[in-house]
C-alpha cells in the first residue's frame, strides 16, 4: 500500500514530462480502448516520466464517472510499472472529488490531479479553494497535484492558496497551465521551504518555466511530439540553453495550434499525422474545418515538423 | 403522453414567474427531501407558473446524476399538476445531455432547461452550440428551453445561434441571465416570427425585460420574495408601470445580494429569514461570514423587506 | 453669468435626447467647420434637447486641446439658444480636466460631460474617482454630467461613487453607456432623494432606460436617425409602450452597427446616407472595408430605414 | 544628425536595462525639475543602458504636451552622452504621435517609445495598428520602439502586427509589458531574420525573457533597485542561471508591489526609501493609505531589501 509520504517523510517525486493523453472514441462515441492501447504502446517508448489521464485534453468533462475510472484502470494496466499515472479526479463538489480520488487510486493511479472547481467562480476564493483541496488531500490515498487552468475554468488558483496548500503533506505540486511566468516563479519562490514541485502546463513556456525552477511539464503537444518535448527537458536540465531555445521556438506555434487556437480536435488531428490514433471528439466539440486543418498543418510544417 | 407541440402545432406556453429552487441538504450533505417538501408546500400557494429545478441556484453541478433526476421526481410528485416543472438537464457533452433530458422527462419534467456547455468555451461557437441544442431538442421527449448564464459559464449563447434555434419545433424559449437588455430586446425582435418565449433570468431586470417583450422570469429572488416577484409581473402585464417601477427598485439590491454579491449561500440564508428551509450549501461553497450576513440583511432591510 | 444652481436651488434640467455629434474632417484631417455647420443646421430642426460635443463619437481623444474648445465654440454660435450644448471636458488628470472644463464654459458650453479617467484603471477606485469629480465640480463654472463608458475606458464608474457624487450641487446627472439596465435602475433608485438625472448612453436600450426612470439619452444613432430617436422618447414619455417597443426593435441593429460593431467610421458612413456630412475619421481609425459597408447598409435596410 | 540606420545599415542597438523614470512634482503639482535632476545624477552612476522618459510610470497621460517634451529635454541635458534617452511619444491619433515624435527627437531623444493607441480599442486591429506605426516610423527622425502594455491599454499589439512592423527600417524593437512569455518567445522567433530587439517590460519576468532571447528590460523596479536589476541582467548574460534565479525570486514581490498591486504611488514611495525623490502623483492618482504603505514595505523587507 502506498502511503502519503515514504518512510523518510519525502513527498513523491513527480519531476519530468507527461503527455495529458487524449481519449480516442469509436464512431459511436464510445471510448475506443483498442486505439487507446495502441497509443500507450508508443508512449511507453518515449522517456516520459508518466502520463496524465483525464486532463483537459482527455475530454474528461465529457466522460461519465465510470468511464473516467475505467480509462485510468486500462492505462495503468497497459503502462510499464515505472511510468507514473496521474489521474484527473476533479469534480465540482468536494464530496464528488473525494470519492473520485479514491476510485482513481483504486484503479491504480499513482497521484491525482485536481482541477479547481469553477462553476460558481465568483465564490471560489482562497478560503473555498483551500477548504476544498485540504479535504481532498486529507482523504486521498495517493498524493494530490493541484491544477490551475484558467483558459478552461476562468479561474486562477490564487498564489496565497497555493502557498498554504503546499504545506499539506499529501499535496506534492501543481500543474499550472496559465502561462504567467511571473506567477510561476513566485509560487516556486514562496514554496521553496516545502518539497513542492511545479509543472508547466504547456510546451509553449516549458523552457521559461525550467529557467525559473519548474521541474517538469504536462504538455498537450507531447501527445504528438513526445520525443522533442523530452529533448527540450533534457537540454534545460543539462544547461544547454542555446540549443533549448532553438528547439523551444519551433514548438510554440504547433503548441498554440493544438491548444488555444484549435483545441482538442486539432490535437487529435495532429496525432494522426504523427502515427497515433486521434479521431473525433465527443460532441459538442466539432471536427476541424478543412481550412482549419490547412492552417494547423502549416503551423507544424513551417516549423519543420511536417 | 406529451408531444412536442400540441395538435394545433402550438408550442408549450411557458409564460410566467418561476423560482429556480434551492436544494436543501442535511448536515451530512445529503439531499434533505423533507425540507424540500416543506418548501414546495409553501411555493404551491404562490401564483408561480411553475418551478425550475436544477438551475444554477439548485447547485446542480454538485449533485450526482441520480440525485438530479430524483429531486425532479420528488418535486413533480409534490407539486400541483397545473404548475410546470422545468428541469435543468444540461451536461457538458451532447450525449449526456440527451440522456439526462430523457431521464428528466421520465421523472415528470414538463420541459428541460439546457445550459450552454462551457468547459471548452474557446470552441463553443455558434456552430458547436447549434449542433448541441439541435441534437438535444431532436431527441427530447419534452420541450427544450435554452439557458445562457455567462456569470457562471463565461459564455453567452450568441444571438445568431438563438435565432437559428428558435426555428426548431421543440425549442420553446430561452432563459437569459446575462442582463444585457439590448441583447434581450434583439432576440425578441429577431425571433418574432416564431412562437419563441424569452424569460428574464433574474429579478434585477424583470421590469425592463417585460418592457421590451419578455414573457416571464426565472428569478432566484422568487425563492425568498415570491409573492412580490409575482406582483411585479402582474403590474407589468397590466401596464401599471409606475407602481412596477417602485417595486422593481426595491428588489434590485436584495437580488444582487443573493446572486452575484454573495451567491447561493446568501439565497439560502435569506430563505431562512422568510420562512423557508435554506441551510448550507455543498462544499466547496462556503457559509457566509457573520459580516456578510449583516450586509445581506441590510440589503433586505434597507429596502423595507425585513 | 450662469450659476451652478438657479435661484430656487434647482439643478439644471437636462432631460431629453442629444446626439453626440461627429467631427467632420477635411482631406488633410483638419476639422471641417463648414461641414460641421451644415450638420448643425439640420440638427437644429430636430426636437433634440441639445447636442453633446466631444463625446466618444466626436473623436475627442484625437483632437488637440485647442481644437476641442474651438469646436464647442463654433457649435454654440451656430445653435439656437434654446438648445443645450454639453461639452466633453474629460482629460486624464484632474488638473487638465479642471482647466478644460473652464475653457469649455468660456466657449459657451451649458454643461460639461466628464468621462472617467482610465489609463491607470487599476487605481481608479471609488476614492480616486470621487476625488476627481469633486475637484472638477467644485471649480467648474457650469454643471457637470458624469460619463461612464466602459467599452472605451475599460472602467465602470462604481454605483457607490455615483451615489456620493449625486449629492454635489454642481453634478446634475450621468450619461451611462454601459447598458447594464440593472445598474441604471439601481443608480436611479439610490439617487432618488437628489435631483439627479440619468441619461441612457445609447439608443439600444433607450426604451428600457425610460421604463426604469431615465430621463433622456445621448445616442450616437441620433446623428443619423434623429427624428426617430426623438419619436421613441415621445412614445415613452406618453406611455405608448407598444408603439415604443416596435420602434425600439428597429433601432437596435442600426445602433449596434454604428457603435460596437463598426464604430465611428460606420456612424460617419451612415450619416452620409441620411443627408449629413460624415466623411473620414482621423487615423488610426480606418475607413470601413467594402464588405463592412455592405453589412452596415443591411443593418439599416433590414429594419426598414434604407 | 542621427539617421534611421547607420552607414552599415544596422539598426540602433538598444540592448540593456532602462528605468522608466518617474516624474517628481512640487506640492502644487508642477514638474519638479530640481528633484528630477537629483535623481538623474544618481541614475547616471548605475550601469543602465539609458532611461525611458514618459513611460507609464512617468505619468505621461497626466502631462501637458509641452511638459512631456520639456522633461525629455532636461533629461537629455543632464544625462551623460553615452546613455540613451528613449522618449514616450505615443498619443491617441497618428497625427499627434507623428508630431510628438518629431518634438521628442528635437528635444534630444535617441529613440521614441510609442504606446498603442487604445481609446477605440474595439477598432484597433492589426490593420489600424500597422498603419499607425508605419506612418509614425516613416516620419520619425529617430528610431521607433513599439510599446504594448495591456494592463493600461486593454490591448495587446498582435503578434502578426509586430512581425510585419519588425521589417520597417526605422522600427528597432518592442517593449512588451504583458508578461506573456510564450508570446515574447514567439515574437523573437518570428522576427529572427530581422535585427529586431525585444525588451521585457517588467523586472518580474526579466530572467525568463532573457532565457528566451530578450536583450534587455524597461523595468519600473529599476527606479528603486537599479543596481540589482542590472546585476540580474549581468548574471543572465554570463550564463549564471542559478544565481540569476535566486536574485530574480527576490525581485518579484517588490516589483508586483510597485506595479499592478499599488501602482505609481507605490513606486514613488519606495523611491523615497532608497534615496531618490519620489513624492506624490498628480491627481486623480491617490497617495497610498498607511495600511498599503505597510504592505509595500513588507514586500521589500521580506525579500531582504529593507
């Protein structure tokens, strides 16, 4: 049985690169576990630290509760034991998040990634969010990773809340997808007395995040250009900043294309080009128009990837 | 069996005032059906057109799918047959919304209220939203009411999408909570050839909405001051605009207090003062601080309600 | 010499409809006073209460300080004495606004319209804005009208500041262009003990504003459809709400077109169609594309105006 | 006479650190040239590349046109010849900006910094902004630096506009104050074929900006901790990233305090603590409350600067 901290009292080490994997669907919009498995076989050969399952790119808000858990179970079964599985267990209510975190742990997740609740965003102040995460972390059988993704939630987990939560023994870090590098540096600075790990939430600012002390990244683009994102990590970790910069430059436009410009449908389209199963999203997410596909392709080819 | 339109081809008439009812919980955060029932007995005596169940004030994002349906079933059983039950059936995916709408109809809902999906708000353009609502309306056994609530979703259902959707025989109207009166008037103007009904989503702009052609309101404040909101409707419908204005003025600050200033916790607190069961919210929604309660009370008392 | 309040202590009556006039330019981008004069002759025949000179539609941020004053002087000279001239005198600093208000009064303005300073919008809280307007009103030789236009300034003059400022003897009202009808009604309610007058800042919500107690409007569209906007006022004042509604509907799309959809360039284009001198804007405002002109025309013609 | 590019066709080299200097005022709100001069004597001893005069922190929107020019003239006279003077010459209209740029050059500015016009922000698309900057750069006697500061203007100069403008021979770079590090890296990547220089607009993300290829910074905090900001530059340029990181961390909170948290009044207060003349702002900017001063002090002392 995993404990919240090992015998030396140290928190789980989550450093490294993770693709937040996409969920392939059949034509009837069911989860396509066969295609998922094919993708996992390929990901297993890339020096990822692990996978994030049920992040925003996994269309988790479109999956039923049972589907969310089942996908995590299948991923854990298919993935080599040394790869971490971080499972998105965030729900709107504290009660449901507690329960989902437990189920994710039972399904084999090594840690859970908990997005900020956001429907009542006007009331989600530090007090509410600290209460939420504390309750979840208190009861979760596995470590908790905070998750701030304002583009989807319209809400930034406040820095003071992060600092308070960093002191909880079962909260090991944060995935910050907002891209505000000053904020990221400040979080690292203010939590430096804790064993608290910050992961960049996107490949677009991965180098910059490393430069200010981040220890890894959860990057949508790693679903497509996994080797390259891991190479960028390696260049940063070994201080090869000039080479890192040159590589970072070439990743920005493809990254924007598969995230805020065109979203998950573009990520899945690009996956097809690079040998993975992408396919369609669940509705209401729409397939890309032909014009959008052309622009997407251009964003990869103009940077030398296609 | 209800059909989508009656034999004369007319759409369901949804004119009137509806409280979007709150969901009382026990101390263990379970739904308290006894307290719910008590509230329903009181609401039955107010000249509401019906109730909205599982609107934003019902904390629907915090209820499990089964709870959402069960609450609707109980409300339908307790409520006199001549009162409409409009049930919130919106989910993030089209698939889940279709399924939930069916379940709500089976549980006795007279119509379903479908909020805009919003997690991938950057991709929720008119194309996606028209597709979503069309699929839901095509399959729903009961009429569909559109629901735009940008304060919670960060997304306004675009006017052109509303106009297109107004032509669907199973879409009967919209609850618009954004409060942009120009937009509301434009929607009414552009859908005038259809039998499309616009409900104001708040008591704060109810008079103004009537003045430009709205036919009713779904008003959080009606949970507390139900008679008064119905009286405002009556004054507007009978052209007593001066009296309407005087009453409208006195409702604005209490309304702001129980909505955007303090949210659902304040609504439930105020319900207690006016003889209803309110109680706590599910977490992460927090109870009001004592200072907030004082301000809330002042917002009612300074307008002569307490 | 005008005094701040007449002998009976009453504030200046500013009720009625005002076009915020556009500034015609020559090909060399100089103010074209001849064309301005031609427009004024036509406006004099419309039952406007007066004109607003140097509102947002007058491109006042693009005029030199001397030009701003000179345009007001020319308008005052050309306009019949019974028409009010309300001159925009807002600058970023309190000092400059005080000075400009004095110059506007000397140039013949009957009142000054003072926009919220906004460059340091993060610091423009109620304290700063109350201080600013109080200093300006203390020294202005003519009455002051507050002006909140968040689409341009990114800033809403807070309701509590408006309420405080309404007690100043030399502040007679507000032009509110935000279109938040709940806010407008609340301002009227909270200032009801004062002789404080609220003008709608746009023709799009003029009927709704009258329905909650506004006493007039400063409407860009009145530059083009002046008679019609005055007719809408008349219908509201005489309680002909059904006819008012029908007319209001037809004004919304043309109004959106000449304001937030296409801006001042569209207002000037539409003026040409209706017999006024419009012409080009100062740069960097661009002329409309041909495609935009077609859409603009359609927004007028589909509502029966062209 | 300076030419737009030297004989070798190279653009002016603007690499390095610049404080955007504050403007001291007398008790009567006049510019205090004596105090300004005292500050300049101290800044001359710090290894700045030069000074930015009439940036946002110089309260330029509160200065009359003549004051803006006069301050630049005095700074140029007082400053050693080897220090660059970059003068803010941005106005709302293209015409006024052209004229002001000329006046700034005559007053001795080595380059002009041109903020995006923003009052009609809804119309300030790439087409308008490219037109504006091209006209200004065509006529300016000295090189032009673009300036994007969305916190004040509510507007980000679009990347595609920056890329187009980078090809103009008289546009040498951009000051980007938005802090979006992905955008900054993308601008550097997309303008790499040009001799185009990117300056970070704040000390909060200076290290990160260097890590992706920026060549300097215009940093409000350099008015207070000038030596330290220059030291951070030096550490970045010599690849001492660990030491740079440690220093960067300690600058973030003081920087936030003198910019978005408390603004120019805080910058001037902190200047007093570090031996410079700060003093009051012009109104409507308010002095800090005592409580704010305590928080401000804490933001410096908790990072070891006081």
